């Protein structure tokens, strides 16, 4: 149901549908559009006000492919390291996968199309829809939900964030933002991906009751410029309803396996193509 709040782009349209959303939650009924597995990608953009002022371009800092089984429901979630060395069809060269978005013009150009095409080419599966979000939107969304109970696997102490390893805490939006962005451990982005997956699982399974969902909706006007999707409102409501009661046991998480490599002084992640094919065949083949 969270998807409804984040990705309806017109505030008047969103306001017109708030009562309908409430009825969906209360009556447990919604338009059922999908019957086959649905593949969608989540792209977390490294867009911040500072980067906008100084660089003017952004990359996909987080890339997650999700296959949604409409009959279970069940989610297969595959995170692709941002430094993965892959072929980018639109620009006809091999580069880091997170460069596909910016090299194709970002959110105002063909950035999303290029990212989708690149992921389809890499995995050999169709991508039916995309969801994009500036990572700064994490803070208001988590706060609107009343926080997320979570146990950190790292110590992270800053002026505005106090995370204790092994201690279950109620994460505020700011704590969540720092946690899912942190790369200061031995394996950098690979470690961060594992943290992001664990936090997403906790978030999805804790955002269930109608009031929390409506609270998230209440911050829509503040974050609408930070979110992007090609999905229609009926699709989003239908999809959200089907996964409203998902549990942690219903979510399988994977990382695109590979090895670190260095080329011309630049660090990359080289995907293991054999393991990739096996993973796709076992978990993502339609």
C-alpha cells in the first residue's frame, strides 16, 4: 500500500482518491489487475540538494529488482551492486550500471528507460514497471509511519544518529537514512546492500495497518518531487492491496554475486554470469 502514497504524481488526483484508499484498507477489496508474476525495479537516486547545486547529475545509488508473485503473495528481491560492470545498450558500451541513468539524461531524459533496458539485458527477464525515489525521501516516509523497529548490525554514532550494534531500536527517519546509506565497513557497497535488504524487509512487514498508511499519505505533498513511477493509480492500488499482509518469511533476498575488479584505476563489481544464470532460472524465471 505504500506505493500508492509515494507515486501518485498529481496532488489533486491523490486527494480525490484518499477516501477510496481508506475503503480499500477497511473493506479489503481492490481492483485485481495482475495474475502473472510482476517484475519491477526500485531505483534509489543519489539526488540531494548539494549534488543538484554542484553537479547537476545523479546516479542510481540503489538498484533492486523485485519479482512479485500474485498468487502467494511472495517477493523475490535481487539487489544489483551499483558498480556492476555491465553492457549499457542505449549508449553501446560497458560501464558501471549506475551510470546508465545519468548518461541517458537522468529523470528528465531517458534515464529510467536506459536503466530498465540495461537491467533487462543483464538479467534476461522483462521489467514491467519501475519505481524511482530520491534517497532523501526515506526520512519523511519512515517518520510518517511512526518509525521502524530494527536491530542494527553496526555501531553508527553521529550528531543526529545513535545506532548501537545488536540493540533493537525504533528507527526514526533520519536513523534509517543514515543506516541504509552507510558504506564504511570492509566491503563497502556490498555490505550496505545487505543492510538495505534487511531494513526493507522490516519496513514492508511493519507497514500494515490503515492508519500508518494514511499517515504516510499525509506527507505526500512534501515528497512528491522526490518520486517517480510509470505505474497507473489502479495498478498501484491493486498491487498494494495484494501485498498488504506480507511477512518476512514471504520475502527472499539475493545479491548479484561477483568479485571486485580494477580496470584503469577504477573499482568495479564483476558479476559472476554463471551464478547469475542459475539464480534467474531458480527464482526469477516466469
